[in-house]
C-alpha cells in the first residue's frame, strides 16, 4: 500500500505537465480562425466547443459574429456551422450528425457541419423598428427615439437600454422596447426584443405588414435574475394576426427560454401584433425572438 | 497515539526551525505579492483599517473626545460586520510602512499582517507536529500547508482568513494543553478572545472542545477503573471558564464599536452572520445563489484544489491513527496521551467542512470558508509522511540514521512535496482560479462548470495591457473589482493614475468582464452597448478565459 504514495506523487507531477502541455497556443487559435475566416460564407454560423472557450473564439472571429448569431435561439437561418473545438469537445447543436470537414491546427480542431437548408423567411427582431409600439390599457404610444444608451450596467442590472428604442416609460430603467442581448435562465445570451409588460395593461408591438409563410416561430423567456427565484407572476404573450388571436404562450418562472410556434398556413401579408402582459408586472423582464418560417426550404 | 511515531517536547532548536519557516515563507510572500491586484474585500478592509487607526491616533491626541460615542461610531461603523482587531493591525502595519518606507507598494503594508500570520502558522504547525509525532511530522505538515495553492493566495491578502486560521489553530493547541495546566487554561481564554476578535469562524471552537472534552472525561473514568494511579486530565473545564471569562472581554476590549449600545450592536453582528445573505457560486455548471446548497461542496472542492499527494498522505495518516485509537479505546489505561490530541485534531479538521456542508450555509467564499481545517489536514499529511518513512526504514537500512539517511529522507520529502511545489508555483497569481490534477487542472474544472474566480482580483494581471491601451488616460469599467481596489493599483504604481475606474459601461473606454457564470450578463450588456462581441483581449490561465476586455468603439482614447 505504501508504495502507492510515490506512485501517486509521480503521477501527479506527470499529470500536471500533461495538462499544461495540452493547452492550445495563441498560434493554434489564430491559424484555425484564419482558416475559418477564409471559408466563411454569409449564411454560416461559428461556435466554440466547449462553450467556455467562446471568448477566445470571439477574440479571433468576433468581427464575423453579429449579435444575432451570438445570441441565436436555433440554427434555422444558417446553412453551415463551423466549430472551433478544443479538448475533443463538440458543439451540442451538432450532436448525432457527422461533420463534412474536420481539420486540426495544433490543439484546435476546426469542424464543419452542413445544416438543413434555412427555413427563416423574415426575422421579426431584425424588423422591430418597422413596428409600432404601445402600452397600457389606454394603448398609449411608445415613440421611437434615438439617443444615448442607458447608463451603468453590471451585475443584477439586466439589460441596458440601447440608444435606439421605443420609449414607453421615461422614468423606468426597463420602460422600453428594443432588441437587446438578454441573459436567460440558463445564463445564455439571447438576441431578442425586450418587451416587458406595462404597469397597467399589456405592451403591444404591431408589425403592419408581415410576409407570412407556414408558421411563426417564437422563443421567449425572462431575464435570469427575474426568473431564477421562481416567485414571479406568469407572463402571457398573445399572437394576433389581423386582430385575431392565433396563438399564445404563458411563461412561468422556471420555464427558461422556450419555443412556441403558430401555424399561419401559407404565404400572405398580415398585420401581426404581439401583446405581453402579466398580473404582477414587476421584475418581469420579458424578451422574445421570432421569425416567419416555411416548412420546406 | 502512534505505534511508530513519538511526539517530542520542542527544544529551542525546534523554535529556531519554526522561526526560519516563518521568515522564509514571509519572504516568499513579500517577493510574490506585487503581482496580485487587491481583491474586493481587501479594498473594504483598507478603508476600515484607515478609519480605525484614525480613531487610535485621535485617542492619543484627544482622549476624552475620541472616547465619545459619536466619534467611536463614526470611526468604527465602517465594516462593522467584522471585529476590529485585525483591521486595526492592518492599519498599524500600513502606518509603519508609511513612516519607515518599508515596501515599494502601499498595499504591501496593509498585507504584511496576513503574511506574517501565514508564516506564524507554519511555525505553530511545525511545533504541533513535533509534539504530536516528531520532527518529520512537523516539518512535512508545515511545508505541506505552505504549498497549498489556494491558502498560498490567501496568505498574501489583508483579509481575515489567514489570521483566523492561525488563531483557531493556536486556540486548539492551547485548549489541548489547558487540559493539564491551569496556566494554559488562562492562555486558552485569552487566545480565544483574540480569535473572537479576528473572525466569527471562532464561534465553533467551544462546540469542538465540548465534544472532545466529553470524550476525554469518559475515557478518564474508564482508565481509572483499570488503574487509579494513571496520569489524568482535570475533570473541571477550566478552559471553558477561561474562554467565557477572558474571551468575551478581549473581544469587547479590542472592538470599541461594542463599547456603547453593546447588546444591540453585538446582536446586529451576530444576526448578520447568522442570517448572511447568499451570493453566487458556480459548481458543476449550476450557479448556486440560494439554499439548499450542495452538501458535497467543501469535500469536492478540497479534493479538486489540494494537491493529491498531500490529501493521500493526510488520509493515510488519519486512518493509521484512527486504527490505533480504535485499538486503544478498549484499553484506555495504556493510552500514552490522556488528552487524545488525535480526536481533537480530527474534530478541528472536520467541523468546518461539516458546517459548510449544511445546505443552508453560504458557499460563496469557496475554499476559504473552511481554511481552518487545512492546518489539521496537513498535520495528518505529516503523520502520513512519517509513517511512510517508517515503512521505508523497515526495508532500507540506509534510512536508519546518519548523513546518508538524512539526505535520503530529504530527497523523499522533496519528492512528495514536488507536486505541491509545481501546483502552487503555477497557481500564482491566479490562486482562486486554480484547480489541481484531480479535476484535470484549470481546463478540466472549466469543462465541469466550476467557479473560475471571485472578488475581481485578477484585474491586477491586466495592468500592463491597460497602461498600453490607454496611453493618454481613460476610464475602465472594472466589473467585479471595486473602485477602491482599482485605485490601489494606481497607488501601488501598477496602473497610471490617469486611468480611472468606472461602473458605467457606456462611458468607459475599456470594459472588463470577470468570467464567472453569473457575470455573463455583463458580457451581454457590453455586446449590446458597444455593438460588438469581439473582445480586444482575453486574459487566460491555462487556456481558460479569466477576463475579457472590450474596447468601446466610440472611444478616442483607446490605442487600437
């Protein structure tokens, strides 16, 4: 038994050296990133595996990663997914599918997966400034303003108001509607339209003319700190097409970032209204991402 | 207690070895301290230290005014969550540094007390080891403690965690000796008072002692039945009396805040810790922010952060002594030490770990919350080492004595401490981010979603970058680093004074994000405000992101 002691010490020294030797160098990351940069097409997405390496990926390729990609809800808009992988990790989104390309750059491996053809036809987050926004029982308009972004930031502050936003309540830090990057219940980034319920009555976002296809797909959730205590009132989101309710979501604390779809049965244009309310709207930092999609590419 | 090991009464030579350990370790800490930026809590204690020392200065100049309730309240209201003794010493050490210009950085003056306490702990541990099982036990225990990566980080700081570890270990040893000496009972009470005046970890000591004392008294009765003449310990708990009569007055005497409205203020202090708020701590991918917290937390974190060889030797030492205890439980009269130090040390080791395992106990402090357990763990590592030597001696005659024997023993000691040397030297200056090989190192811990840091102390590793990117000055969003801690970087001459901290992302020229799970929202706030997800730098430790730095695209001050 005692002979195990020097054996363990020797193993510990060897393991320490082995762990350090496996750390990818900056040059490995740079070479892998340069390769991906040269190959990257407009409808390609890039990710890092494991997720904790994401800041290093963004350091090298961040200029090719828009907010919508960094905070994506799914891969429906992309044709290919590039993964910069270390330590043998694979992106969870590619589990079960074979890569179409794999190439090692030192300790960093570039893996490419071909995805099903994109089904997204119209992105509601991208077009939110085409919409009209109103709030409260009396449907007061929330004017679109471009100015200074919100001050501060930091832990527990949630989203910070961007410079361009619909202003519903000047006195509230959260009294606006605009695209933001939200921290969801899983602490993941979500590029979405921040649309908290108003103090009295709902907040409405109305797109006057949306080119519909087979379905509207939404993802929605609340800011992490609003949801994590699981004490808040449910938030309701109603989807109306030309004034008729076609679907709804009741989001309860603990649900996290959830998907729901509304069938729209074929191409046509319609007025789309998204109405968000809650019986107790305090600390209900609700956010949604949505798109018009077809079943077939 | 040991078949192979025999404790010794320490000689002046042993105390010389202890003094050498103190001096060498303090010197190492002084050499390595400059690369550590001030941690969040340190900046608060600097503020408190200045305020408390200000009161003592006033006490010398205007005693009657200084003693008025209002003046005391003004000076001691700052950080009344913790007693004043150690912060006062921080302030005093800083004053000495200011007067005699001892160190190049002002922060080192504040930190000196913690560093000397760390060195003192090695001295104490060596002497305890000598008493318990001989010089090999003492030496290995002291060195094993010095080479624990996370305590090595804490050893540099002006915080209470190292002083309370020293104080608790000291009180444990004083209590042990108080079982057979009334003089030591008095020391025990006084030292307990100092421990109370250091940090509330000391509150658990009477509980540990009561259990141990109960065990000792039961054994005493059984031993007397066998042999009434056997050496005994006193059945009167003089130590308890002393702790009550001397401990509390020492706490009050060193904490002027308690001199007025005493009950109300002490009640507030006790309630603050009894009902402490919960902060975030990532553990296996989950961000824990409220109870119930995982019971496994202190055990797993100990396994992941203490060098494995040290842990294995501690387990070997502990199990060996446990076996001896078990065999002697049924023959109490022949026990060579009726104070049963093994039982006491075992209690002192496990009590903090068990306490933090309770699901409602906050875990936000990481391993520092049970750091008082580590000296005892290392003591058992020393026992394991001595047992290993005894095993080798039975097989290799060269180890039996003489110069050759000593040389081989030294080589074995160095060999068994080598993993700890490598881990600890590699952990600096990222001590709180460090994980050992049990979890696959820092990247392995990141894979499992373990906490990567807290207190925002890693900003100190970015000073060269900040100076280079803001040649004409500017503002830095400092995320988890306090403005006080950042300003101390400037006072220490590490960051240029024209680079100022801010908590406003949109007005900052550079924005930092300390990578902890729950700080993800700050990353996302910066993305949205700066319109980019691309950091200008990612500070890494073993390839794992520690801090991301973003350059505000609207800033004209950032050198691109």
